[in-house]
């Protein structure tokens, strides 16, 4: 597993806390791998998910640091969303 994914798992765990009850979400960081967020918490993985969010590592970092709002990232084409848009918005609110 890459250092980027390890760092991202830690950052998301801090934001999400014990888990995300809304469903299963997957973050794909281009060139690095995937991260699963569900009721069990945050972990590296490539499982099936209700929604998949895809971004470059720098975009993901900016969202985690609060420099980039997830909705803004999506609206400007820096974040791709595939699947349950309602769940993506719910997760975006947790991350903001």
C-alpha cells in the first residue's frame, strides 16, 4: 500500500470517526489506489461501493485540509462522482 493511501486513510478516519452509516463509499486516488468508507470505518481497498469518488492526490489532499470544498471540486471537474449522488453529498458534508 502506498504512503499516499496510508495518509489518506488516517485523514479520512479523523474526519469520519467510527464509521459512515449512509452506505458504502470509495475514494479512488488516481495512480495510488482506493479507500473504502462504510459503517465499519475507513480502510484501503477496492470493494464495490454505492458511490465512487475519483480525484488526483493533490485534489484529495486539498479537500482533506479544507482548502478545497468537495462540492467545488466536483463542480470544477476535479472530483468525479459515479453512483449515488445523494450519498456523495452526504459524505461531502462530513468532509467539509
